[in-house]
């Protein structure tokens, strides 16, 4: 047994040596061509290399060119009346006018509620009578002025005359005194001139007292005039107050609009602050929305805007107000758009989706199906690059339309893959067949 195992090992070793080291000679001895044996190996190697190379993938693409579009600001809002006011009573009274029903159109200045005047007309007549009496006193007081002024002038003239007499008497007294010292005048003459001086001084004192009395009389007359004028003003105020109280009896529409509520019922008693009616103005109607702070700089006063109402109606208007102060809770800014509403078809409080026109941008119109996501979850499209290979490019969605979506982020012209983009990755060769947008 041991010898047989040894011989088997020797034979196996010789066979392996002949197959490996002397393969060609062995094949020639057996009658086989070595080249034919190598051909299948080379073919297998060739097929393996072709399998490693990427295959070209057929896709459908479109040639897209960028176009300029307005980059609208989209926000939700609602309609609001241009003006709305609650008309309330300013005085007490019973309604004596028939009511107007809600929904009725009223013109500016139209009577809505009338109150019972009561004794207000009598109060007005009394105030007018007092005014007439006060006005009659004023001319009488003014007529005293010339007489008082004449007395003052007369008193001043007497004072001037008294002062002149004093100077004359003093001169005479001095002359008599010198003459008496020289022996040319008697003592009697000197005493007489001194008496005249004292009399002139007494005259001045009397004239000054008369002047003061005359000036005091003039001041009294002036005070009487002021009192008469004050009486006139007080009477005029009383008349105005009575007239104003009567004017408050009629409540009128401050502008043309619609009654949002019935006017006060006939016979009802209104107290100050009692509601007569509510009037709203719907032409123009306001579209009101709130724009986020990230886009508020794109909305400008005067910009055109359109809106789609919940009822399906489309309207257009113009931005008339953009708030400068943000809402402290939502950090949004109020925007108001005026929309003509001559037929009053738009109502207060309708929901609307608003588009405010902004500065234009270059964008591509692509089928929505062309959009895809890369491995990082970024929105974009795949395009055919200059090497006929697929390439992912991120885009920003601007607007969704019935014919497609407007996106930015692509070159001015691009070949965008619209079918097959999900089956290729960056660098994969593609064989695009092109079609027109909309096909």
C-alpha cells in the first residue's frame, strides 16, 4: 500500500509539471493548437473590460432659453371696506324718522336718523334775544368814549395852563424881591407876588386831580365797552351752542356707501353714544395682506397687483400702503391694495390670494416633471453638459403656472433632461433626443 501511494504521488506531480511547464509541447503532442486555446481567454478578458466601461443611456431633453419674468410676491389676505363708520347720537332724543333697511345705498349727506327737537328751538330763540340785547349795549358804551376823552384833554390843558401861571408868578416874585432889596418895591408887593406863586401851585394840584379823575372816567368807559363786548361774545356762544344742539338732531351719512345695519327704529330713544347706523364704502375695496420681513423690500407703493378670490373671481389693483412697522407677534408688514369696485360686486371679508409684481428675473419655463432631488435632498434638474454627460444643477422655484414652473439657477441656455433623469447620475454618458416644450 505504501508503494502504491508513492507511485501515485510521483505520477500526479509529473502531470502537473507537464501541464504547467510544458503546456505547448503537451498540446502539440495531443494535436491541439495553442492559439485556439488562448482565444477564449482573450475574448473573456475583452468582454470583462467592456462590462467595466459605463453604458450610454438614452434620455429625452428640451433646449430651454431663459426669459425675463416679473418675480411676484405671493401672499394671502382678504378684502376690506375702504371706510367703515358707526354713526352714533351726540344728544338725547326720540327718533322721528322712518328707518332705512340694511343693504340700502346712501349718498353723502343723506339723512339717516332725525331726533325730536323738543324745546331746543325755544332755547335758540332765547339765546338770539340775549345776543340782540348785548349787541344793543355795545354802541351805547362806545358812545361814551369821545366825551371821556374830551374831559381828559380839557384836564390836561388846564394842567398846562396852571404850570404856566406858576412860572409867571415865580418870575414876578423874584423880580419883586430884588426890587425890594434895592428899595424900589414895597414889602406889600413882595408878599402879593409870593401869594400868587402859592395860588399857582394850588392850581396845578387841582388840575392834576381833575386829570386823574378824567383818565379814571375814560378807563371806566373802556371797561364798560369790554364788558359789552364780552356780553356779545357770551350771547353768540349761547346761540352757537343752541344751533349745534339742533344740528345734532339730524345724523347724516359722512360718505356714499352701503348700510351695514338698519337705522334706528322710529320711536326709539337714543342716548348720547346710541347707534344710529353703520355705513361702509366698498368702492374702491381694499385687499389687505401681511408680507414677511424677508420679502417686504420687494413690495413698493404703486406696484401693480392681482388677486384670485375664493369665489374664483380675478381682480387687479395697485399697492397704496406698505406698513413701516412690523406686527410684534408675526413679524409681518401690512400691505393694502386698492381695487376699483364700481359695481360693488366685491364684499368685505372675502379671502384672496394676492400677487404683487416685483422686479423681473431671468427664468426658465420647465415641465414640473423635470424637477428632481439629489442625494442631499436639494431641488434641481439634470442637464446634458458639453461632454454629453448628465449633470445635476440646483434651481430655485419662482412660480407655478398651468404650463410649467419658472426656475432660476441655470445658464441662459440649457439642455434639460425631462424624461430619464431619475435613471442617470452625474457623469453618466447620455444620448438625448430633443423635443419642444409642451410636447
